[in-house]
C-alpha cells in the first residue's frame, strides 16, 4: 500500500493546529515538512522550532526534507525536534554516504532527494544504504509549481535499480502531485506521494487524501 504525505508548507499557518488535526484524522500516513534555508533554494521556510511544535500535535511520522546546504551540521537537531525520516539533497552532500550513516545513527530513516536535472544513476552505488529516494518533480524552493512529466521515466529507472539491488528503498514523489497524476506515478513505481496544494487548497482536504490513498498500485 502506498503512503500519502501532505506537505505542511501548503497549510494555513494562521490555523496550523487545525490543519495538523485534519491530517491526524485523515487517511494520510506521514507529515511532509520542507526546510529551506534561502541558500540551497531561493526561499526560507521554517526550522527546528516549528518542527518541535508540529511533533507535539502530530500522531503520524514526520518526514523532514532538508533543502539546505551543509545538512550534516543539523541532522541530530532535526532528529531531536521530532523527525522520523530525514532527507538530504544529493546536490548538497559531497560526502553523501557519510551523511546517510550519520542520519541512521540517530535512529531516523535516511532519505536522498534528487533535483529534476539529476539522473537516478548517481545513486546506484548507494541504493542499499538509502531508505527513501525523493524525486523532485518540480524545481525545489516553492510550492504550487507544475509537475515535470520527465519524472515518470525517472521513477521507472529508479524502480529497476532498486529491484536489481534487491533493496527495500521507497520512492517518494514531491511536487505538483494530485488526483490528476497520482495513478500514473504509482503505476510507474512510486511508494510515497507528497501532496501540498492539492490537499490543503481542496474544498474537502480529507476527501482528497482519501481519494489519493484509494488509487491502486500496479508496478513491477
């Protein structure tokens, strides 16, 4: 069964507790939290304090996506704040294997995100050490962007790599995900769908999450 991870960046921060409660009630599986530093991406969002606050309200795992330079400096702090999954960008980690081991040493699951221009082949030698690969299906930095459809063949290539390595790595898709493309993503081999605007801007967010969860997965 695939997982749905609503992206809190798209929530209404004037009523954040209500939106967290909605996700808790819903069929969603994770909370997806985008941390941006204004350096790796041209935007600044939130850090440890907000994650700590969300962790106090959330009853589901926190999937923390670090779109920051030098993420290795902050891994332990994000774990202490409540992160269950910590994802770093391949493009920001010159010593990626070391950073993955650092994340796992905290007890969190270790994820790697790839920007749209980065081929999945760069992870071939590390795939067995990665719990989750987050394929960016928009350019990272801002919510509400249009989905890049070249992501679908990338999912298929990554799924083949995971199967060949007999690994248990999950494939997460982040950016422009909604009811219009969820089935195609799952059929290509995705396991986790990050949905931001498509959930929080919907007239009935819980019903949208339910519909995203209801799609059948038919993969390799």
